[in-house]
C-alpha cells in the first residue's frame, strides 16, 4: 500500500481544484488510510481552508518545467522529489509534471473532468503522452480514447456527514420564518456579484439572501456542502464541485445553476448533459479504496 500520496493541481481560478484534493484526503481518512497525504499547487487564497498538509508552489511562470533536464531543479520538481511520494495523483494539469513523472519513479494517476478535446492531445511542442500514466481516470461521465478508468464524481462529503436542515440558518443567523436563498460560488468576485443579482431576482418576497463570500459570510462553513441542504434555494455556477455536491447530497432540484466560461472547463456541457445524473458512490471513496489496494 502507498504510504505517501501526493496530490498536485495547478488550478488558480477559485477553490475548486484545491477542494478536490481535500475531498480525496477526506475519502482516504474515511477508508482508514494511515499514511501521509500532501497537496502541492499554486497559492490561491483558499489554502487556509484545507485540513491537511499543503505546500504552495508556483508553477505558472517557471520555464524550468518545460525542459526535461531542468524540470527536476524547478520549485515543483524539488518539492515533489524531496518528498518522495509512493503515488502521485494529478488533477487535470499534466503539463507541469510531464518531465517529472519518470524521475519520481512511482505510479501516477491523472484525474480528468469535462475539458476541451485538445487537453488530452496537447498542442504544438507540448504533447500529451498517455503512456506516462498508470491510470487516466474520468471523474465525471465523459468519454475519450485515452481514458483507462472511470469513477463517480469526487465529492467532499457524504450524506451521513451533513448537518440537519436548521444548521445553515443557525450559522448564518437567518430567521426560521423566511425563505433562505444562498449564493454559493468560490470563483471570480465579479461572478459572485452576478449570481447575487440573479438570486435577488429569483428570491421569494421577504426571503433572506446570503452570499457566501470566502472572506465574509460562509468563511467558517467550509466545507459548505455539509450545510447547504438547509437552503430553500441555492444559486451557483456550474463548477465541478458545486454541481456534483448538489447532486450527490440532494439539493440539485433546488439549485439554479449559471454556467461561466472557462478555458479548461465545460460548464455548459456539464449542465446540459449531466443534470439529473445519479452517482452510485462518492468517487473519493472509490479512489481511496484504489489507494489502499495499490
């Protein structure tokens, strides 16, 4: 069994990619994993939400990562090689680690959600090499030739870990006798404003409308998935975590989803094709069982 699991992401828009690592960490804990888990990735402003070991490493502007000889001496290369993981799980961003995998000398799994087709081929001189990966795992119902495995969506909590319906009102100081509308979105600040305007327009007369800003109301709710079921209406983007939390934990029919443009996500496709999809398990728990068996 792997005793050191590294999770890497290069995502910087919102908290979604870090939250996926936190969901995996919690899945491993539920499964009784007694080894170490460390996440690696650029600082996002959301790092303080994480419950475990996280190392902020800048990768975006590091030219060393593009050079097979220099990549091990990059900040990310040194961080991963010094830690010596037994397994590395990479969330979407395969390019920064493509020259490090052979040096690490351990199994590498790539997690893939809905993305433009070029993401799994590469472009120009930067080509995607499926053979570099022990597993290429679809984490939502997508299809591509390079995929080797598929699991249900990875969610940060399970239904039995969620609070009762009154807990959200208690935490927000919302009255019991008025509808509660919650804007839940950790993306760009302008998007949160757009969603709040939509929530105000959709809210019933006399409703309490609360926007869960990372630095305002909701900061202490993380992970909000454990309490959002207490809202009468949730307004959110169609990011991976928001969408699949709503489905797995049961409030998707009370959610108004608003897709936003992303260069490496397909929120409109997610909403059009996957709404109503019924998962059989939490992908975080399936992944944890794979780790225990590896």
